C-alpha cells in the first residue's frame, strides 16, 4: 500500500491574527459606542446592584415620611383655642372627641396647615437634628380657598425656620418656554416669600431622565448660568457653614447661601488651585464631624455636576420615621434624629398621588422610591463618599478587547470544550471581582459587553478556527486517501471517529489485478532511485484510470496493483467502468513504453467479480484498507493466465455477463490454482464500436471453436484455429490439441 504523506494540523496564519485583531477592535468599538454604554447602564449597573445586594445606609441621614397613616393619628381641634390651627394638637390612635379632625391626606400637602411643619421643625430641633431638608414645595396660597389665616400660618412656619437656622426647602424648576436653540427655558417656581426668606436656602432637585425612565443619577449642581446647587448640596453647605468653621474661600460666603454655593462651585471649576486650598483647610483640623463635612465639600464642590447614585436598597432602606412619631416626641423616633440630617417629604407607598414615585434598580412588585428617598440617598452618598464611579470609556474599551482576545486565544490553544470551561471560569471570576470592587470601592466596571458579547464572541471565533482547521484537515486527508481508500470510508471515519477495525463492508465488487511482465529484469539492471522514479511514472496512468472510472487502489506491491470497484446503488453498473479502466490502463502503460523504448514492459490485467469484504487489515499501529475474498485471488490468477495465454486482459465470464458495449473472446474453461470449480475466462478485446469487421469475424470464429471444443468436436476446432491468425490463444489451443493427440478437453488446469 502506498505510504501516506504526513498531514500537519493547521496553524493560524497572519490572516487569522489580523482577524482576531479586527474583531477585538470591533468589540472595543461596541463598548465605546452609546449602544454599548446603554447596555452597561440599563443591564450592567442593575446586575451589579442586584448581585451586591442591599448595604447599610449612612447613619447621618433620616427621613421623616409624610404618609396617610401619620395623618390618621394627628388630631386638630375644629375650633382652636389660639391663633394657630395647631394649638391644642393631639397625636393619638383615636379621636379625642367630636370636635377634632385629621389634616388632609398627604396627597393634598398644599392644603395642609403649615403650622404642622412648624411643629415638626421645633421637634427636630429639640431632637438634635443637624440639618433639615424639606422636599415640600411651599408655594404661595390663596386665602379664599383655604378658609384660614394663610399669612399667620406662613408666619408660624417662618418663625420656626428662623429659630432653627438650618432648614433647606425645595424649589421647583418650571418650563416657561423655549430658548432660541430649541431647548426648554426654565425658571424657579415662586415660593412663599416669607418662607423663602426665613429658610437657610431654597434649591431645586430635578431628577435627570434615562433611556428607560429609571433614576440612576442625581444633579449636585444644575448646568445653568450661574450653576445652581441642588438641595442635597445646600444641606452640606449649611452643615459646613454651621459646623465646619466656614472654610470657604474669600468672596464665597455672602449672606445669600445659594449664591455663595454657586460662586464657590464656579470658582473651583475655573481655578483648580482653589480646590486644593479648600482641601488643605478642610483637612487641617482633627477628625471631627465638622472636618468630615468640610472634606466632603472640598471633594464635591469642584467635581462633576451629575453623579451616579449608589442606592442602599429599595424603598425604606434609608432610616425612616413617621411625621406623627416625631411631633409626638416618640423616643425611638427622636433617637434616629439626633446628629443627623433629616429629609422631610411625601413617602406613601400605597397610592400614586402625588406623582413622586420613581423607578430605580431596586424597584419591584410596583414599589418605587419617592423623591425624598432619592434625595436622602444622594445626600448620604455625599456624606459617605460612595457615589458610583464609572470606570470610563477607555477602561471599557480595553476590557472588551482584552476579553475577546483572551477567549479567542484560549479556545485556539485548547479544544473548544476546554476553552468553553476556561472562558466560563474566567468570566465568573471577572464578574465576582467586578461585584466585589463595586461593593468595596464603588467602581463600576463594565460587565455586559465583556461577558455577554466579547467572551462569547472570542470563544466562537476560536471555535470557528478549530472548525476551519478540522475542515481543512479532513479535506487534506480526503485528498491523500482518495487514491487508496474510498471517499465514503474517509467520511465515515471522520464523522463517526470509529476504530479502523469497525469500518467494514460486505458487498459485491469487481477486482482488477495488474502485473508488469519483465519488471524483475528491469529492476535488476537499474539503480533503486531510478526504479523508484520509474514506478511513479508507471503508476500515474494506472492510478488515474482507476480514479477516473470510480474505483480505488487497494494494494500496490512492486509492479503489481489491485483496484476495487464496489457495486453501486441499483441502476449503476460498475462493470462498464471497469472495462473502460482496463483499456485505459493498457493504453497508458503502452504509451509509457513508446515514450521510452529502452524500457520494455508488458502490462497484463485480470478481472473477477463476486462477494468481498472491504475493511482495514492490520495491527500494532499499521493498517491497510483491503478487499478480502475469492474475487481478489481470482483476479490475480486471471492476470497470470493472461500471460500464459498471451492476452492483455483476462476476465471471468461472471464479470462479463450481460455487458454488450464491448467485444469478448472466449478463452476457454480453466481450473485456476487453489480453486475447486472451473472458471470460464474471456478476453476483453475492445469496444464494440472500435473493432474492425475482420477483427470481430475472427473473434466470432474463435468463440465458435471454443463452443465446438466444449462439445468434443476436436477436429472441427483444429480446422478453425488453423485458419485464424496465430496469436497467443490460437497457439495455446493448437499446442494443447496437438500434445493431447486431438483428445484435449476443458477445463484446463493452470
């Protein structure tokens, strides 16, 4: 059997490395584009929050919630004894009597007597609150609509504000038209003048929108001219002014706190040196509460206006007490107020009015966070320095590209299954690390693009490389084995990865054996290298004829070749193809001799038909694909008989039965060596349409003579043969008849 050339596994070319690099750049572009950033914002950040879980809120913040439950415990006299509607107010689970009433529900805060808020401010002052922030819009009110002394009611609350000196109230931005560039023109809503003047500051707190209407960020300063601080920052401003020794740079600590804060922010953004100076002043003292306030101001006042909120959890995660608990002097409630900044606002979870609930990463079962909770969370982030810090586009781009390349290279080096395991483990480790960094350092690393896009894309790319390499490998193996093993056997081995011993078929097949007469003498007088080169030239037309006619070479030993034609599906008779191959082999071999007259070889062929078994034969790492069965032996005996009879192509009658496209000469019946039954042997004389009339007539007369010989009419046979041209078969039979004294009979033992 011919030695097969070695087939190496495909190595990645420069084209593959270029493809890897291009796809890595594509992953980087995805991470850099708004689409990729949007995925990280809507899915990645949510995943990090959910995997991290809730965290303890900053203890410096408490919410006083305005809820229906609170108002149902507050009882006001219908006929107050004093000028204030709140004179004689009682907090109880039941009504003190028929002359008492509850204030309107929190969904109608605009109609509340503001003396209730005054009572709250006074209670918070007594409880030791560091600062008070009202997420309540104190608009001017109409005396006629409310039926009580609005001015006196506002004056009561204003006195409480002035006495406290630490109250920040909300102010709303309202759209009043359009600017020349098409943007919305906004202005601050009108507030009760007496309350605005009495408060430490009035500031807005609008929430920026997002792609999916989920609150994720908060304004510390609004990008207006001049920039406006929001009320979480004004609360910090008040704390610094009150407790921090007012470490503001000169010219930024005027009487108007809002203007002072705005000027400070603008100055620090335009002059970084001021920020460094403020930081030095803030860190010059001891590690006291006042220094903490000052350091936070130094960190934030010159920083970004828009920050990513680090939520502590869902609704009511921030410490919350009821309005009724505080004004009644509840000890547990007051314990959660001392030394804290208190945010007051609507926080009713069971009703949608007013529309102040917002979706967050922790929203579930229809429960959202209210504006006061988001404001308190933002301020808590201000105080504990825990705003979420995005890693930035450069880091996102680098991680996406690195994730792709790592997955692609791992899968290329290892098998796809192993690569998948390693890539999954690396992805899990990265995710756990990202969650841990997010939890401990508040750094937001990208997770969606690296884990859901880059790693799978890298694994698929590496897997595709393996698939392509395997496909090329299979193609090369098929090309190599095409001359020695049928294509379906190669496919069977490749598809099922079976052992060689299991690839076996029992079928009907034609076996063709060749032999080159006088090859031994030729090899004796030639150098081995020359013999090697000659055999390659000799077998080229033989192999080509076999392959072109659908057969395959099963064995080659020296100058002998064995080829096999398995039976095809019904309607496809391989015997005609075998006949064509025989004629082409003879012509090809003869042409080789004509091209080189110094070489004289005569190629003879034997063909048999019957049941054979095709499969791999061998052991200890060496196998050959062979046909095993009587037709193989018969084909070799027939090519030897062809030499004895002096013909080129000898076939069994069983093989030639029914083939009419070719002319057959009956050579007689022979008992081949090793066989117990005689074989009728025919010579393939040529194509029917290519033989001349005299040639066909001579063959007919020879065939008639063989028929007479079988009938015992020896005299007639001798007369016929003597009239024919004395070629090999004629000489063979005349010699036999003469030697036997005219008594020869079939079969002849050879």
